[in-house]
C-alpha cells in the first residue's frame, strides 16, 4: 500500500513538471514576435544585429539629417552622442518628431541602415523614453531638463 501511494505521488509530480515545461515553452513561442530588444546607436555600430532581427533603437535625431521625400519616405540619422546610425522610414512621422529630439524606432538593420517600421517621438517638452535616457547617460551626453 505504501509503495502505491509513493508511486502515485511520483506520477503526479512528473505530470506537473511536464505541464509546467510545456506551458513555459508555449508562452515563449507565443511571445517570440512580441519581444523587441532595445539598442543604442553605439551598440548597433559595434555589434550589428542580423538582418532578420527586429529590435528597437533610440537616441536623438541628428541636427540637419532629416530628409523627407516623395511617398512619405523619410531618412534621418539617430545618435547617442558617440555613434550615428542612418534610418529609413516610410510613413507619416509623429507630429512632435523633430531634429535634436528623442525618438525610438522599431525595425531591422540591413546593409548599415536601420529600416524602421514604426517611429515614436516624445509626447511633451520634457519626455524622453527611459531607454534613450539610459543610453545617453551611458555615453555621458545626457543633460537633465532645465540644467
């Protein structure tokens, strides 16, 4: 009788472990397209990601680099004060998008150019995405607003 209880307990634990591993694998598989890692321009230049990897890049739009062409094609450069990455985007930019302002873009890095599928800009005078602030602080070029 004791052996039967012990065997049953081991079976229940084994089934629970298998269920936990399976559910973790399914959650990871479902989220694979929704996870985008953030990189600064310096990180992109020093360790270029593969052309198929979707990631986020952030920094300041370099002054004098914004070029808008036909069919809503936009080209500009994003910098963290240390490195510069050219960006291409087709679409309508956010209203508050401007040179020398913070931005975050989602896309891929192909042949030395970041091909953006989405561009986000600040939403008020003092806002800058946390990842951009951290990257700029790491490069030593971030200044607190009002200083």
